[in-house]
């Protein structure tokens, strides 16, 4: 899956899914004082995604000819004032394809981020979940602050281009000050454009939205499939509403016990492992690896290339240049899936010849920039949700003190992931906690899948999630594979276990291993 828990993103006509103004409800009349659990959703054919959702075409019909349907759910802007102002939460669904008498309910998806649009994400992965659709309505949504759900706004396109092209790994005090000032400017733009929304985009708010969604969809329990950050959201939901948990699956699991520094350090190790695996794979093939003769040479050459870009960028997607920061983003994007490794090889081979277009296109994909040159609100939402959730505020001095540890974890990505820790330093809203509380005593079993080669949510996080959920709740399943997530890999063992649980309620044996 394309989005990630902490890494800087590490995806509908205005009349059809219009957001509620902050001072009014969706639909006819004022929603203040209304019992929102009684609302009726008005499902309609889905229009094309908005720019904030990533743009593009309206979702194609499903294989059986059925159309995707979209609606807007009203939710309190402030869950501490549930009878107050409302916002709209954009939803999408594909109704169950099987016999209605066999329908279990709605299966709600979150594909990660935070900041990823579920309204655009679910159709993209629909083929993966065709079997689950036989007994579930497949449902996803733009969490608050994302896409059409009162999406957070910060810099404009030009400003975001400049922000992402800058040197994200400063080498001296002058560059450190420039990065610090740029981050402060970005955060100030977020406050100026979305100040009223920023206090209300915490993961706890989104979890409460999901429980409202459960009720509005007519389910007595929440059936849920969370990927990447979606596992954190699911864990927070289970903590808040343990008795409402139905069958749930967590895939590509965030370690809920880590603070932001520990999470970033874990990602440095995870992406370095993925790069090591890529390099070894490239040189092990019968055909010659075009980017190095040995695995170490592949990595050394990438490091030298990035160092050269720091001094002199190369042409990328006209009129922009491929900078060191964008090249790093492009490399990171390819490490999310083994299927992308061939693009890394192609991108590096071309860049070594002075053509940085492919690596820049990969970076654009990671950062939510479409082929029209417009950005979704993936990055603003990612920063806003993380900063609202995470209590620690790191300084330049904190980062410089930690750099040796990060570089030891990853010579290639350590600096990047360390410096991203200052993204919340000047944030307008205080963070909620050092890490999320996911303890859920009494909840139904939750299948927790860890992938041994996952770069963005390292494998160890699955066991930590199982332990944090509490005895008798988390059921660990290991996938010995590569890439971010397990179910989307197509592995028959993983899919069989997940499908059997979600469709028949057969809980896999704890500690099961798929390879």
C-alpha cells in the first residue's frame, strides 16, 4: 500500500460531495442538536476525485458492471461538543456482490498515511478485495483533514514544489537555519488556511467518526481492514470502543509503543533493509545489474550519486530539477513494493546518464503530485494528523544529537528521516500523546499481520501491537516477504487466512507463518 505512518508522504464534483460549512450541517437545515446516528446517507454515482483527493477520472464500473457510490456523512467538528457544528466525511462504497441473505455488513477500509484518500484508494485496490465483496459492502472514506473531508490546506502548488525541492539534509548551520525557517513557514501556512480544522484531526477524532459511521451504515459491530497507519487508527478505535469491534484485520502494522523518534529510527532501519534486499536481488539475476556489480557497489554508487546531487541537481520533469531530496523520495517510493524494484533500477540507470525524469516521477507519486502538476493534500494532512497526535516537539539540537544513531541505522536514509522530526516543532496545535493507546480488553480477536521485509512498518511492530492490544485480542500472523503489507502481495497463504477470518469467522492460529 502506498502510504506510511510517519514518513513525509510515506493517493467528485463539488455539488455531489460538498463539505458542510463549519457553521452548518450537510443537507437541508442546520444540523446543530441533531442526532447524527439517525442520519440517512444519500448514495450517488461517484464523480471524479477532487484535486485534494489526487484528481483523475471517476472510478470505473466494477467487474460485474455495478457502479461505485459516494455519499457524505455528517460528523461533529468537535467531538467534545457533539451537538455543535458539523463537518462532512466523504464516503465510497461497492455493495456486496453475493446473495444479500449472506451479507455480513460493511467492511470499512483505511489504507494508511495518515493523509491517504480512501475514496480514491478503495477503487484502486478493488481487485484485491473482490472475494471479500461477496459478503460485505466495501466501504472507505477520507478521514477528517483529508481530501474532501475538510482537507487541510497549507502551501500552494508553487510553494509545495519549493518546499520539497529544498535540501532536507542540511550540512552546516546555514542550511540548518534555512530548513528550520522553511518548516516554520510551511506550518504557518497550514495555520493560516486551516486553523479551525487543525485541533480536530487527531486519530481519536477519526476513530469516533468510524463508530458513527458504523451506526449510520447499520452495523452492530465494526468490520474493519486497516493497512499501515490504518492499523494505528484501528487500534485506537479498539481502545475507545472494544465492545464494538467485529472482525478486524491489521496489515503492515505500526508499532504503537514507539514515540516519533523511535518510529523514525525504525523506518530508517526498515528502508535500509529493503535497500539491502533490492541490491542483493539486482546483482543475483542472470542478466547484469546495470547499477552495480556487487550489492555493496550498488549502495555505494547510490550514495555517491545523491552526494553529487546535493551539489548539482540534474534535469527532472521539466521545468524542475531532480534534487538530492527528490531523488531520495523517488528511491524510497520504489522500496514500498518488490514490484517497484525494476523501476528503481531503470530510474537509477537513467539518472546516472543525466536523466532524472523517472526518479522525479516516483518522488511525485510519493508526495501526492499528479501528472497535471497538482498536489493532493496528502502532505498537509500527513503533517497535520501526525502533529496533532504526537506530543514531542524536536529541535534542531535534538536532531543533530541523534544523527549518529540514525546514520548507523541507515547510511542512505538516516539523515532524511532524522531531519523530518522537526516538522512539528512550530505546529499551532499541541500533540496529544507520546504514542497511541491501543489497549482493548474485551475486544473480539483482531488478526495482526507482520511482514518480515516491510520497510515502512518494520516487522517487530506487529508483535508490539499484539502485546499492546492485550491478552486474547491480537492474533499474530507472520508473512515472510518483501514490501509494505502482506495481503496486497497476493500471497495465497495470507489471503486464505484473512479471507477465512473475515468471511467465515475462522480465526487463524496465533503465530502462524506464511512464506
